[in-house]
């Protein structure tokens, strides 16, 4: 346990996304911030990000890092907006280069386009340690959902992105380019090997009727109760179940606008 550590979840109702403001002794990071986006009108808003900025100002915090767990396909990142407002650098896993190389041609770009190569200030490798003032943050590569999926370990907390969900929902899908059920199995087994009291902070929750929203689950509960991958599940059994599940899933509603922005750090396309 890290004495004095504050974790403030912020839920984005439209996309079911959790963003986090994490701070210690006045030093803060934001994890997975979200822009508001209306696909019917193609209008973008900053209300959710502005709420984070208002909280940072009210608590007199110093925002030192903006951390992305991966290039999201289901919401538009507010990373670039928060960077413009605060000057805080944006970090993501080094696997983003693979994601950018795959998707860049779909948006008429070359992988060496400066909008891609300069999109993030820091590319993090597995086990790399960031010091954000009083906050010690360890990067954990968690591939499987995507090749760039990264967790952030702060004390006895891990912000896991889309790797694992609440136990009654299960795990991330693995059918995106660069994803893979075998890799996800290994990543979740890595998380489930942590001490049982470790908290896994989720990037999404889609609660069934009658259940309240959850932002976190302990390793002990996740390892015992996860409907798709409880601790000790053979890899072949998980691969078969995950692939069968993924075969029936539709593409995320915001896939195209989200990836276009998010492989560039949340920067919006320039007007035509």
C-alpha cells in the first residue's frame, strides 16, 4: 500500500470508459482520458476532459504525465487536448509503432508521417519505471487485446486497460490486428500472479442490469471468478472460448474515428 495515494475514477457514460486521476503529494497523472464525440453529427466536445482539468485545478495538483494504456478503438482520446492545456507529456507502450504501421495506410498516411512519429512524447517498454514527481510508475506490457497494450503499476494497483474486465464480463477481445488470445492468456496470467490484494483498475465496465458500475477488482477475486479466465485455465481452452466469442462480436461503433485520432495521440483530423 502506498500511503497518501489517491485514485479518482471518472466514468464516461457514452462509451463505458473509466479515466483515472492518480495523485500523491500534489503530483498527478491522468490515465486514459476521453473526448466527447457524437457520431451522428461528427461533433467533438471536451466536457469530460475539462472536468478532469477542473478537478486538477481545485486540488492544486501538478499534472506530470498523460498515460495511455493502448490506442483505443472505442473512444477518442483526450490526450492531445490535455497536453495542449497543461504541457504534460503523453506516454504509451512502444508497441504503438506496430499499430501505427498497420492502420496508417487506411487513413492515407505513411508510417513515417511526423503526425505519427511525433504523436507521443514517450514510448514505454516492459518493466520501465517512470518517476512522475512522488509517483513511481512501472510499465507492464500486456499484449493480447492489442500489440501495444500496457499496464501501469503504482504501488499495489495496476491500471490494466482493456486486458481484463470485471469478473462477470471476462476479458478483452483479441481479434484486432496484432492481438491474440495466446498472448492475452499470458498477460492475464501475469496479472493473476500478483499478490491477491493488488487492485486491477479497469478501463471499461458494462454492467448487466442490477449491478452497479465497478472501477476495480482485486487480483484474488479476478483470478477466482473471471468468467473467461480464472487462474489455472489451460491456454487451449481459453483460446477456443475467446475465438468463439470474438467471431460473433461487431466492430466497435467508433472504430474509424477513434483509431484515426488515437494513433496520433488523440489529435483530431485537420479540416478538409
